[in-house]
């Protein structure tokens, strides 16, 4: 639990104290301090912060404060606030990007966090084309890809050509029936085309490295090549 709490913004000590509150229930600060082996004054400060953030509350019994975790839904409050801010910022960025829509953009992205952002781009696309799908993203960032599946399932049309048994299995999760490229042509470099974007990724040693190209003419050319391969595969 501690690691997951830290992933959503808790400090390490906040996560330790919060987990203890979940475990022990209603408890005084001095008792909690002993349970978690953190200085009492530090424990008080942590509890005050958790109260201010809306995760923890307290009641007074016999003149002493006793702390407890609020409803589990409280964990979503800061995330919802950040989502609202991010959504507002997205609108501003998208408006600026429309002005530069015809400009070619080529960028290189490394790591799992970058892959999450890039894979999230096609959620809004009406149609995507994916070649050489091997199912690696679903292995490396499973929670994120599960969210994408939930959002994209109903509104995104996809044509997918896989080049591994794992890729074929992964597509079942999306409700997609892919075509399978002949085995002698299998490779581990998937290419995804959507709107005016081409995304080429390699997963060497499970370290994602992606080249993102944003250009309508290039995306259209890749789409035509994809359609040719699609027609050739029986």
C-alpha cells in the first residue's frame, strides 16, 4: 500500500502513517507514533497534513484527539482536482497546437512514463492502424493499458496486424480480431498510425524507445502501406 500511496502523491511518512491508520483504525497520535516508530511531533505534523488534504479526520474522546481514515473515496479528491486542472490546460494547449497543425514534429521518447503518454494519444482517434503488435505495452504498463481499453473500447475502430502469439492474445483484451503477419516477417517494432501521427516503438531489454512523427503526408503514406499489407494477408 505504501508504494501505491506514494505513486498518487503521498510522502513516504504520510503513506506509512496512513497505512497504519487503515490497519489500526481510530487511534491517538501518541499511540500511532509508537506503532510506526516516528517521532511524536513529526507524527502530529503528518496527521495535520493528512487532515488538511482531506484523507484523515479526528474526534475528541476524554479530551484527547483520536484520528481515523475518512471514506476511501477521499483518495480520489486530489486526483480529481489535478484531472480538472490538466483538462483545462489541455484545451489551451490544443488551441495553440491547431495553429501549428501543419508543422512537422519529430520527437524521441524513452521509458514507460513516456509510453503511457504516447499510447494515450490514440484514445480520441476515430480509427487507428497498428502493425507488428507484440503486446509489450500491456506487459510493461498493464494498469495504464487497462484504462485505455476501457476508454477506447466503444468508440475507436482499429485495424491490427500482429507479429507474435502474445500480440494476438493481447488483442483479445481489446475485443479486436487481428490479422497475423507471416512468421518469417515477425519483428518487435510496432508501428501505430492515427490521425496525422506515426508512432514507431522498440522494446529492447524491456526499455521502450519511441519515435513520434506528426505529419499528415507521412501518416497518409504509412496508412496506404498498411492497407496494402492488410489486403495481402489472408
